[in-house]
C-alpha cells in the first residue's frame, strides 16, 4: 500500500471529477495549498449531455475531456486515478484503489464531491437489461443497444419475422434525462433513420415513457410538465404515468398501475432514468460522524456545507441533504466554489462566509430539435426560444473551446440536417461490461430477470406511494418557490 507524503503546505484532497470537484479545484488555483484530485475515472463528465452520446449526436470525448488536460495549467493541482473506498475522519486520510493497488492520501481539508449513481429501488438485477444514464459506459452501451435493435429488426423483417419487440423502446423515468432520451429516440426513428432501412419502416417504432409519478418533469412544475407531455405525444411518444415498473427481463418489462392491473411491454431496448442514489461514501461519513442520511443516501450537512463535527470536511453536490436542494449541476458548481472560498479564507485568517445559499438559475430540458422547456425564476418558456437558451447554456458550460466548437458542428449536422455523426456501435459496447462483471463474480450481473420472484404487493404499494409523494413534493417546491430556501 502506497502512502503519499505531505509537504509543508496545506493539503486539500478532492474526491470526484464531476462539476463540484472540478469547479472546486479550479477555484483553489491561487490558494497556498496543494490540491489532490482522486477520481475513479480519468475524465470530467458533462452528464446532462450523456443522452446525446447514447443517440449518436456527440462523441464521448466532447462531453468527457481528460481531467488531467483540464487541470494541466494549474500548478498546485494533481490528479490520481482510483476509487475511494475508505475515508478515515480521525486520521484524516483517504484510501483509494485501482487494479488492486491501494493508495493512502492524507489531507488537511477534504472536499467530497463523489456525486450519485443510478438507483433501481432495490432491484439492481434490472441493470443487466435496462442500463442507466450515469456514465460513458452507460451511454456507449445504450448506443449499441439502440442502433443494434434497428439492425436486428432489419434482419428479422427480411425473413418475415415479427420484430415489434425490437422496434419498441421503453424509457423508465419521466425526469429531464428520461424526457430527453425518449424525445431523441423518437427523432431517430421518425427523422434520422427513416430512409436507411429496406425491410422495416422506422416510423412504426414505438417509444414509451414510463413513470410512477402523475406528471412529466415534476421539478419543472405542473404547467411545464403538462406542456412537455403534449409535445412528447406529438412526437409519437407514448407517455404512461402512474405506471410503476415491477419486473424487467431481456424481452421486456412489467408495469403496474394504481388500480393493481399489470401490463407486459415487449421491448428489446430499455433505458433506466428513474432514480438516483448518492455515492456510498455518504454511509462511510455517516457512520463516523453520526450525520443522518435520507432515503436517497444523501447526508445532512451544516449550512456551510461541512460535515457535523468535522469542519475540515466539505460535502457538495448530489451527496448533500440541505434546504431541499435538487441534484443538479448548478448545486454542485456553486457548492464546490463555496467550499474552495471557505478553505482559502481559513488559510488567510479571514472570517468565514455566510451560510451557503443556492442561487437557482433555473432548469432546462430539450424535448426534440428546436423544442425545449425552461424554468427561470417565475419565467416559463417553451418551444424554440427555450431551445436557443438551452443551446447557449450548454455551450457555455462545456469544458474547453475545442469541445464547444466540435459540439456545435455536430449539433448543426443533427438538428439542421438529418445525420448523426456518432452512430458506431459494437457488440463489445453492449456485452463487454456484462462479461467483465461476470468474470469478477459480481452477483448483480448474473441475476436473470426471468428468475426474479414477483414483487411483494405491500412493498410495491409502499414504493408507489413514496414515488408519488416525491413527485408531488418536487412540484410543490418548484411552484411555491421554496426550493433552496433555508429550512432551519
């Protein structure tokens, strides 16, 4: 086990390479401190655009630049590859692993920005058949599944087979990611691919958006949610609300409605965009500090984003439970900058800042080309104006001029023309991760949906109520303006 020694300078360790970690690290560029970034991947992922990698619009490099390249000119920062498995608050050390190699890194200040992963609500076996949308691996696997389904349908139709299941695409979760994914798959079938096949008519592809909640886009409020549903249905997307997924197999999934009836949807391609779970590091921090975690695994932090009892430890982004803050990029960005400023103030002997206050810049989501919805304060925008706003904001926040330039070119090809620049799909993208999981003996990767027992009715009813309550709470927080307001 390697242990990295300390210099005479203040040591800041940053866990993660997402928005909170990257913006926090960059904000410390002039600090009298050494900054060590530890992350399980070597890239900074612009997660809001993952669905465009999955549907062939952008390449993975355009939304995931190398973290080392981004920080190359910041002399006081270094990057270590490794998955953090242990944080010792008493000893002030972080232990990370990569390919069996363990590294222990000491810290004086710690910024935990490890983000969140996909939640399958206790059914991790669903992941084998319905990949999430949280990583480059997810997006590439989904790209292979989506384009591969059309290819297999062409082969089957040429032999006179029924290929309805291959031309059925189900997206689970009607939040921003689910809405954007369903809209792009519909555009693929109805616009991009309509002239590319001979045995199948891609216009007949079925795109289904499923959610246990009672409306689309709960965080955007009731009005925009209703308008979004109308626009999706105009694209040909079937929107099934109040429908909870209870089983997923390789051939399809089962949804259960409020009245107890169930429906089987035969679909070869499923996308899971239904829930998130904070990094498991919150449990580690909770066990040592006593700070509580909520149902999504988020940990309660002080108003200055520090861990109760450990003022040298900051937690930001999707991992925190504070003031009903949403799990969006802006919360992580502002939290990372706030933590960095507080560390600098301590080093220079200045008084602390006021408690963290989130400035809500609004929410944006695309429905299809030239169609989007935007919530900015009390302003509600839809259609082309909202889409232009979405375009500008995403160009600004893409990291690096090169990525902005190439992304703009690919958007022009996809939105003005019919093409998709990144349609390459391989079997390795689809099956590689599954094979690797099985090689390592992962139990979740070996569980077949066909062997999973049916859901317990009481558990299913309780979970449905939780999802409905969560959606109603999101709507209330948005429409009442309570989001981001201090709760204590």
